[in-house]
C-alpha cells in the first residue's frame, strides 16, 4: 500500500488496549480466521478473536508496524492445535490512515486491529463481522459476502493472504453505494457522509478512472472500490491501496482545484 498524501495529526490519540484470553483446542481447520465484533460502538472498542489452526507447539503473533505505530509488538504463545486469541483494541480516529468505531460506522484499516503470524502471512485468511447493527452494511475491496441465518447476520470477507486483507480498508455502516457505469473492470463507489451530490462524485470519479485506464492501457485489478467519507467528522486525506482508495474530506466534495486529485495525476479540465 502506498501513501498518497501526508497525514496530519494522527495516531497519537489511538491506543491499543489488549486484553488477551487464550483458548486451546485439538481440532484442526486450515485457515487463520478473525472475528471482529462491533457490539458497543460507543465504546470505540473493536473486539477481535483470532483463530490460528495447526499450531505445532508454539506460534508467534505480531501487530504490524503500521506507520511505526506499533514497534516489535510480538507475542510468543505456546500451544498445539487451534489457538484462539481474544483482545480488544480502541480506535476512534477519523481519516484514511486510521480506524474508527462509533455510532456512525466502523472504518477499519485491518493492519491496525489484526495480529498476524509472521511465518504464515502468505496463507489465505477469513474475516467475519458477526451481528452488526441492523441497518449497517459492509464493503471492502476484499471479496465479501453477507449471510443471514435465523435472524443472525454476519459479514464475511476473504483474502488470499494477510497482506492482501490488510491492504483493503473495510467500511461498515449506513452508506450509499453505486457502480460507475461504462467502466471495465467494475468500479464501485461507497459514500458515507453528507455534503455531496451523486452526479458530481460520479462524474469526477468516472473521468479520473477513464483517464487512468487509458493511460495504463488497462487495469491490474478485477474490481476497484472507492470508499469516500465526506462532510462533518470525516477527517481528511487519501490513501491508495491495491484494489481500492479511501478518501476523506471534511469539507463539501469538490475535486477541481483540490489536492484530492493529486494521487491520480488528473489533468485540469
Ligand atoms: Zn463510514
């Protein structure tokens, strides 16, 4: 992932509050899985359970050094079979480089809240968000699914590796979503906020995408997602990922004459 604009204030306010609980089990499942619970948005605590299968007596888990936020946060856990690690992490910071859980939404940069196993970074991973608030939806550039069984709802995401999962921010909340027409590969737009007009956002992004697709003579992705936060409380900045971009603007949406356009190298109209 690459930074596309300098971040301003930032993660000093964020804090990692870890309360580990470990359980062991003898059964085996192949894939490392994460459950992210959003039970009390007002507390800004993501409650995460990480399940690591096939542990051969000991496993190292680590939190990524996201922007040097965490340094050498490594734990060595002894056990065999399936190990489950449960912890809570506090995030209430707006913007594309941060994560936030509040009554409005959950915006997740997975590298900020998910441990990984250094030796198993290249294995496929699954993430689920069980029992989200009733009227919230979820979107990310990772392949997603929604399931509703007997009144219990869950969102599921899957990625071919931890790095791929980490490189796709996840938005959960009440947002609008639409596809940009006439573009191949498909480009989707998720907008959370106020102070924006669909016609304008659609027109601006479509123009950028058409220009870039022509410049690059195609696209190195099968599907692309813009996650936009616009208006009050949105924070500011932009961050490009492999299959998505997160843009946050606390002022009304406008692209001309603003640095929002800088990452894309769009020529002046
Ligand atoms: Zn949001």
